[in-house]
């Protein structure tokens, strides 16, 4: 059974200290129900969140009258929202449920993620920017990317967000300005790191009907050990392997992708990911960003929403925010950031933080226009 | 900082015979995978493991300097992934910046529990 997207919705993204999670979630779910039409009810709900307290899913759902049906809460770090989406799709595809809500919610509070003290590398003080910084430093050392190409990803995504009224940040920066911003973890500067965000995003899925964006495939994997034997930087191989599975199931290849939302928590992340997905060849990811190939108006736009770097990164909501963008793109509803004639869209989210693993989880979804 | 009551998950570094530190880890008796942790089974294949010590020297695979506040830490501080000779990749504190490819040596464990390396020579 082909799964269709009945409707998507999101809250605004950003630091929203006065806005309760209930209101963020309602903004997303209300928009998704309005887009879907029909009854404001579902047969089951999957909720992705990382830092939500116990019971947070039922707490926000009961405030909007969604009670009684099965509610399942999932956590896969930054891929929690896309994990909720993957499970919702599978529940429909397998016939377990008819109409399912996937919801991602997160309040990040007042600061960056603190390293997890029950994890060896977290206990050692490995802030997440440092993990990505070491991938960036390694690729710089190998000559696989240049400092200017890293910065070009930030320039591009901040410019994309100028056309996204829901984005946390937006701006016209130069490569020099990105490089001159405050150093966070060498070589990654402030404008190369995603902000701390509050937000929610939702999708309602069901058996595909005419006129809907449909799910050609969705794949989910968790990372194998990443260590001294690994040929690539952290996170590369789990993205590659998930993408291979997703493309095989979709019956299309990376060359068929018209628009993609990928995990750019840090600039190096987008470059590694575009290469791992096969959107760019080995060593070509940075060049693609610097040359405008992945910009709006380019051959294969990546992160037209502004990405995590600029739209914002409320962890559990991020994957569904990416999905919402791709659904709007494939429906021709993306306004000034519309990729003309987009037929095949891709969503990729990668979550990490567990030592010695090449990522906690990666989800890749391939979607098709109505 | 949140008080942590769980056992310290970091690799344990003991003093080696020649002055450097050695990581107390495990080697898989099925696939020969090595890890810097006293885990009950091999993370690569699930096979049985035996105690093994690695170090004291290795090569910096990559490195960074953390310049943002982290609970319980004072920035800036250097960190590196170090591939120990014939051993696993370990995350280590370096003090300041170290170049990729640098030869480093494990420092025997201090009171703070961090894995630490110093540049050789």
C-alpha cells in the first residue's frame, strides 16, 4: 500500500520562551489537520522528542482533544521526528492503522545541548560541535573540503531562510563574515552551527489518495561502530547505507532528486551528507555548495527552508519540519523559495551522540509530487 | 552541573611499564575488534571479549579546540581522536591544539578521570 501525506504543519521556529509546548504542538497539528481536511481525529500518534519530560506526548495531545487512541513516544536524537514519521508510515503501509499523526516537539530551553554524562565521550566533555568539528578538520586535512566551502553552506542556507517566514534566523552573509564569526569548536564558527530552538512539526499520513504527496520509501538505520577501522568521517557511512536502502526501495536514484532537506546541524554535516547521499560525488560536496549547485535556482537545491542552520533545530521537531518543507515543495506551495517543477523530494535526518557508534539513527525518505 | 551518580563510563587509563598510560579495554576473540571499554561483548560482532591493554602511543586522527562553555569544563580545551597503535580510537584531552597526524602518548590517569595525551618529542 502506498502511503500518502494528507497534511503537514509546523509552528514558528526559534527561542520562544513565552510559548508553551502545548501551543507549539497545536500550531503544527492544527495546520496539518486544516491541510488534510476531514475529521480532526487519527487512529494512532507517534511522537518524536528528545528532551521532553515523561508523559509529554499525552500532555500536549490531550490539550487538543486527541485522547484514547494509541500514543507512542520515540527518541532517536536529532532523527526523532523522522523516526516518528517512518513508524507512522509503516503502520499505515502494513495496515496496522488507517490514519496516523506523526508529531515532533521540542523545547530546547535556554542553551546548547550539554554532553550526556552517562556516555563516555559526553562525560569527557565532547560537546556536539566538537564532534562535527573533528569531521571538518579531518576533511580539511585531507583536502576534501576548503574553509571557504564550509562557510558557503552557511551563506546559502541563511539566504534561503530569507524566504521562510517561520525560520529562526535569516540573512545575507558573505563567506568572510561566516568565517569571522566567533569560533565555537575549531574550525567551526558560530554561523556554521545550528541555533537552539523551540518548535513543533506534524504530518498526517494515510493510504495514498489522488492529489497527495506520496511516500516512495522511507528507510531507518542505526549506526554500526565508528572507529579506527572506519574509512570515513563520523556519520558518513550510516547516511550512505540508509540512503542506499531508501533509493532501492523507491526505485529512483540520487540523480532523480529535485529538492532535498538534509541534516545540516553544522556546515560540515551538509557537505558530508550530500556526498553520502550521492547527491554529490566524493570531494564534490563543498564545491557544489560554493558553486551554487545546491542553492535555490541551482541544479539540485538542498535545504531551501534554511535548514537546521537557519530555520532552527528543535531536535524532536526537526525531521518533521524537514518533511513539511519537502511536502510544500512537491505541492508547489513553497512560495518564494519554491523549486520549480520539483517532482522527487528527499528528507534526511541523522542523530548522534552515542560514543563509538556512527550515529544513533538515520532516516531517509523519498517523496513524490501528486 | 547535574550530579552524576552512575559509574564513570570513560575509558580507564593505567600506568604502563615505560611511563606512559595504557587504556584498559577489550579484544574480541572472534573478530579481533578492539575497544577502549570494559564492555561485556564485542560491539562489532557480539562475540566474546578478553581484557587487553592499548597504548601508550598513537596518532591524532583529528582534533579540535572547544571554545564554548560545557558544564564542569573551562574553555578553551583541546580534544582529539587518537588512534592508538594496534588499538582503538580514543577521545582524549590534549590541552591546546594538536595537529592531525601528530604522534602522542597517553598520560597515566589523573584524579579527574579524563583520558589525556601529550605530544611525543
